[in-house]
């Protein structure tokens, strides 16, 4: 069963890719026939270049030193993982193809191709747009915001389901906050036979946490004024028997 989405207010592909780069804690690198996983080792320059610090015994560093041009080709993979435990926690994947160049004690990555896969499909990200884009202002705070909402305010999540079309809640067994960005909140609706996502857009973009608080209050006020979907009412009544 499909869920009704409102994607009119959502991050552009380049902004989404920069947000994944900013928030990802690990990076998988495939180069010269080997694959290595680096945790907490990458940073992102203002122009979007990925800077990677690797151990001295890393095969990747050896490849960079021994490569005839000093620029081994590589593919970097970043996963966008939902901070709240849900099914299918990988929300998006970002692949960067390009070359490494030793630079000031680290490896600088020159991207020649960027591919972003998200629920709406896979898109090739324009490199000029990627260089100019900025991460979502809530990207680094998102994990704490969502876990706090799920753990400390399940009543608020429950109230927000009043803004979801009844058809999307049919057969729902659990609803959890999946993602939040400056444009809106996404809920994951889990069913016995699958899951779907529904987006609740904000009335205006939120550029910081204080603005996000106001946007969430508006959504909750709208939810309080809405009637609870009958499908969810029946589901809760059956569960409480």
C-alpha cells in the first residue's frame, strides 16, 4: 500500500548529499582492489572536498604513495542511518567516485561523480551544485532531536499521526520519527507486512533548533485540532484488549 507524501518542501539532492557527508560517522573506501572502513576519520572542507586521515599502515595510503600519479582512483560510500531504531534504518546512501591526492598529512578526495540514492530514487548530483551546497542546518543535531522525540515524547508522535491520511495508517503497528530537516518531519509507519514513510512539511523552513521548536509546535497544534484517523483508533483498541 502506498503512502501519500508531501515532497513540495524537501532538501535538494546536493543539499541532501552535503548533509549525509556532514553527519556520517564512517566512510567505506574502495580503491586499488581493496576496501577499508574508516570511522571518525573524514572531514568535509567548505567546498565539499572530503579530507581523510588514515593510519600509516593503511593500504589506501600505500596506494596513494605508490600510484604513478599519486592519485589512486577510489569510490567512497557514506550511509545515512536513522538514529531511531526502525526497520530498514538506511535512509540514503551516497557514493563519490574520484581520486585521492596526498595533501598536508591527509588524503584529499577529488570527486568526479556523485550519486545519491534515497527513497524517491537514485540521482546523479551535479558537482558544481554539490560544491556550492551547504548541509541542512539541523543535520548535526538531528540524531539527538529525533531520539529525544521518540524516547521522551511518544505522546507527541502519537498526536502527529492525526495529520496522516487514514489510508496510510491502515494496519499500522508502530509509528516513529524517521528524519527531520529544515523543511519538515518524516514519520516511519511500520506494518506487519511492511512499512512506509509520510512527510509532514513545516509552514516555513527552520534555520536552527529554536525555529524547529516553533515549527513543531505549529504541527502539534494542527494535530490537536484534527480528528484521530479511525483506522488507528481501531488498531489501538484492538491492541489494548
